[in-house]
């Protein structure tokens, strides 16, 4: 396993309640995967973005969160990186969006 930056390790630690979350190098940053579904990305500038679709996109928009370019990943709301109780609804929404949009192999 490749060495991860302290930021990536902190995000993986925060996401531990979800289960076996893995970080894979891609896009100059990392994709975060749970059950083979990419639910988040960490940009090369070490900013966390969560997967969104029609089921949770409006929640991000209501808080003025921006997407990562044209990708369906949105910046994490203020305070959500502080602890799991703040992150949980956002992470759960992102994993659900990832599962809903996963293309069959």
C-alpha cells in the first residue's frame, strides 16, 4: 500500500464508521471507495468532495457548496470534517448516491 498524506489518513480515519473505505490514487488526488463504489474524492489540493445525484444534490446546493469541475462531487459543508456526527449524513448520502449510480460491470 502506498503511503498516504496526513490529510488522506485523517479522512480515512473519519470515514471508519462506514466500513472498509479505501483510497486509490487517481485524478492527481484520490478516489475514496466503499464496496467498490467511489463515493468521494480528495483533490490534489487536499479538499474532500462527496458524490451527489438527484437524491442528495439539493442538500449541497442549499448550502452553496460547489462541484468539483463538471464531476458530480461537491465540497463538504463547513464543520463536517470536525467529527463523525457532523459528517455522517453527508457520507451516508454520498455512499447511497454512489450505489445508485454505479454502472454494472
